[in-house]
């Protein structure tokens, strides 16, 4: 991993391949914005029927979805294509990756750079910027740092979930649907105030699995609102720590899967 020249060469080759057919590339580039747009539109439609959801106004809810969408879009852009691991394991093409004198995970991430998803990232951060501007935030040094770190921590967290779910393929090749429940399902979960969810479901996803610290708790800290569920104010600043724990777990599971991988036998 010390020499990044092979990785940069691989990334450049994939980029040239992605933009070779310009019309197709532009169609995919703008078409892929739809996923993030619909996340925001869903929230807007929901608030047409009610002035508040889970005790949160539209502006406050858009801040939550902005934090979540920005982090998820960047994670999906950087790490999302690791979910193709199951195809490489099934076909045996992962063997070609492992015999090269390069780290396996960066190779997999650079084998199909999703340049077409770039506008998703831009749109996610635009929504976040508009949401921050729309809310009356009492800015302090801590909150300035928080609004910068939260989408980055969300990126690390969601990226870790992508790697964790993809790593299941080392033991169970047809694990894609379960993985999607925690990646894309986790994105949907974090797009709303967690106070709208029921008890055991909320406790499992928000606290046990850490999704509540992606956007909801940081949004409370930015807005200066007490948590209606009773967590202290400093819980909103835990997102980098939760992301670091998720990354450590994902790295451990990835290494375990690589060690036990025995090819397809073909």
C-alpha cells in the first residue's frame, strides 16, 4: 500500500473507460441523481400531510436527510461497488485480484469506479448546505467542526457497512439481499427522525447497530435540541467514534474472509 502509482493507474484507466461513450455516460450521470432526489422528495411529500413528524419540523427533518444523504452518497461513490464481490467469488475471478502484489480491497474498489454516481454526491452536499442555511443554528466552534465531521463520519460508517455486507460473500455467496437491508435500508432508516420508529426496532438499528449516530444525534446537537428519547447532548458528537468502531469491525471481518477464502476450485 506504500506505492499508490499502480492504484492511480488503475483508477485512470477505469475513468477513461467510463467516459469513452460520452452520451451514455451523461445519461447515466444525470440518471443516477434520481436515488438521492427521491430521498429528499419523500420527506417533502410526507410533510405535505403533516406539519411535524416525530416532533420535528420540515426544516429540521431536511437537515437530518441532508446529513444522511451526503454521507451515504459519498460512501456509495467510493466503496459501493464492493458489493460486486459476490460475483467475483462465484466466478472465481477474485483469484486474479489476490495473486497481484497489491492490496485486494483497493483493487476491487478501483475495478469499476462509479463515476456515473458523482452527481449524487454533489446533490447530497447541496441539500445539506441548503438545510444548514435554512435552520437557525447557534454557531459555535464545536458545531462548525460537527457539521464538517458528520458527513465524513457518515461516509466511513456507511462504507464500513458496505464492506461488512459484501464480506458475507466469503461464507455465503447469495447474501446480497441481506447486505442491501443494512446498506440501502440503513440509508432509509437514517433519513428520518428515529423517534418515529417503534421500540425494539429503534433500539436495534439506532443504538445497537449505531445508525442513530449517523444523522439524527448530530442534527440534534447542531439544532441545540434535547433528545426526546433521553440521550445526553454529547451523544450528538459521537458519530466519529461510532464510525471508527464500525470501520474496525469491517476491517476485521474483511481480513477474516480473505484468510479463509479457498477459491471456487475451478
